[in-house]
C-alpha cells in the first residue's frame, strides 16, 4: 500500500472541502476574473461548480486554457440552446425500470446509487438527470433483486451515479453484499472518477473489500488528459494490479481539451504506467449545455486514424458513441458523420 501520510487530508475531508465558487477557482489559479467570471456565475446557477482542491493543484496557474480547468469551469456557452442537444441524450429516463435501475443492455444492469459526484464535469451526460426521483433506498432492494432474478441473462451489475465511490465504505459494502447474494451475478463493474480526482479514496478498507469479493471486479475510471495523472495518482491506481481488480479507463473527446492524437497517445502511455488499460474513447453525448465541446466528424476521424497509426493495439481505446435505444455502444471508426 502506498503511504498517504504526507497528504493534507483523507478522502472524506477532501470530498467535503471543495471549490464551488467560480471566483475562488479563478483567483486560486491567478486568472483574471474580468472576462470569465460573469458567464461562470450564470452557468454555475444551472449546474454548480464542484471540484476537489487536489485536482485544482494539478492545473497550470495563469493558463485560462488549461485542459483540466476547461473540464470544470462553468462557461456562458452552456446557456446557449443548440439543436439536437437535449437534457436526456441517452434516453435514460425511458430505460429506468425501478428507482436507481437502468436496464439498457441484455446482460448488464446499472444501478445509480447516488447523485453525488466529487467533481462536476461540464460535459456530463447526466447533468440534468432527476436523481432525487431515481435513487434506490433500502426498501427498494427486494424489488431490485426480484427484477434481476427475473432476467436470466443478467450476469453483471454496473454501479454508477453520480459516483458510487462517494459513498462511505460501510454503505458501499452494504450494496456489495446485496449484489453478491444473487448467484447469477458474476461480475461487478464500478464506474468512478473519484480515483482520479481524489486518489486517497482507494484506501485499504475499500481495496480489501473488493479483493475479498466473490465477484470479478472491474473498476472503470475516467481521465481525459495525461495531466490528471500525477505521480501520486499513478501510484494509487497501480496498487490495484496486485489485487486481481481489472482497471480500465474511459475518456470523452472534448474540443480544446484532448482533441489531438498526441494528447490521446500521451494519456494512453500514462495510463499504462498506472497499469490501467484504455477502454472507451467516447464521442461527446449531445447533452444540453455541452455543445461547445463538440468536434467535427472529420476532426474525429483524422485524430483516430493518427492514434491507430501510432499506438500499439493494446493502448488504443475503442472509439464509440452511445445511441439512445441501442443495445450496445456503437463503434465509430471510419463511420462518423
């Protein structure tokens, strides 16, 4: 296990000590507030700024185009309406079977355990999701269990949110034990950005819990740029390799942030240092408020062509788009329109 003692706070403290004021974020990075602040304040009223201080320390001061900053800083362009950019781009409300239950894929079953995140990414496809109407409570478990058992092809549960690793270890363990109690479930997938923005979350208790589970555990993290993976984060992630926990990464293609082959390549190599394999490279979900991150199809096609030519196959993420109503992610290389 890596030594966390030199860090200023444990993960619970970091999760409650966030920057939520655009003015504070800009001044912390020594950036002028003249042009950025008014738009940031307005956009933050619709989707609140939320970013851990440790993640802010990975940003480059004096740089208004820092790729980590652009992922979290509210922007006036979020307030514009664009055709085809909607509140529920993936049709998740229609796919909700029970509180917290999304069943879109035949063998996989998704649970949104919480609406809380450690960080608010401005391109989030669930930024408008009605979490308060869709979070499972303990009394709902019997119905959830019955639903899973009625669908014989379900063999994997995906924990999502919000972010499931914002839950305390005791609450997470409760849900883990519930899922383990269903014999047909063989795999548990955890989708979380927390290990990237608060790597201390990978504490001994959580890792031991996952290691001892009868389930095959897959942790899917979310990093879009190599700068998100400092040496401490790399060390925290790398410790999972000794526990038989599979760790994958998914990214989103974002204009001005990672829209070059060199950036994607650098991220893949940095992930490999952490013993994490690139998994998906998502074309932006067309969620309302995120149109300014969208890329032209020809840019995406050329970028991915260059990535394929440069990276070894095991470090090339699959370029995909999720389409509402489809039973799987749609591979896109050579077919982007």
